[in-house]
C-alpha cells in the first residue's frame, strides 16, 4: 500500500489503529474500554496522517465499540484507557448495563435471523428414481433417443456407439459425446 493511500475500510483502519496504538486498540481478543472522547484524541494525533479520514475514523470507532468483543470487555471494575493505555475513569454501572443490553440485542438479532433462515430453507428435492442401466449393445446408429443435457432430456439421434460413450446429434445439429447413462429411450 502506498504510504499516502487512504485506508478504505473500517477493518483496515482498526488494524492500523491497533498497530499505531497497541496499548489502546487490539486486533484480536477482548477489547479494552476506550476513554470517552477518544475520537477527538485520535483526530488530533492523526491530523497529519494522510491514510486516515475523520469520516472513516468515526465509522471505524463505531464498528469497534459495537463489536461483541468490545462489549464483552465492558465489565464492572474495568477502567477506560487512553491512546497510550493509561487507565482513566472506572466504568459506571450505567455503561456496563448499556453494554450488556447492546450485546444482548445484537446477539438476539443475529440468532433470530439465523433461525428465520433455517426455517425458510426449501425442502430437499425428491431424489430422481434411478434409470435402469442401458446396455450399449442395444443402441444403433440412427436411433432416436433423448439425452439428459443439464436438467432435462432433449431429443437426439445416435451417430456412433463406442465401448466408452455414444456420439449423438442434438436437434440443433450439435454433435455431442455422452456416457450411456445420459441416454433415455
């Protein structure tokens, strides 16, 4: 990536923040609670950074702080951290409850959509009955047959029968070699 190229996704920007401010942001695992007003701190520290736009920064922070791993880190007794990882104010009970509720709502939404998707699955198509095995010796040149091409059998005329396959001419004039299993009488 060019040093002056702007980061284009929240995921890229969060990884960049984790690299620039490892005591504050992490790429994996349970995230630390962030200082209230950290957006302004980031905007000041990254003001001259050509890779970061304020709009993308705001979007990435919103995604980071609404992620399950961040919400799991909002617990009683934890302290918010600044960009350098210094502990700040303790989390209030109100913030802990808000995080629990946000996490519950997010999980409920995801699991509800999964339940709906599993209920809406189409029933399995009934299996086609196996066609009886066709003996290649019974096939003759010029014989009219149907050949399964794709999902449906199409009319064809046998042009040549070999030990391994059958060459047929479709109604369109196209010559095709097929396995004997694809021929329907």
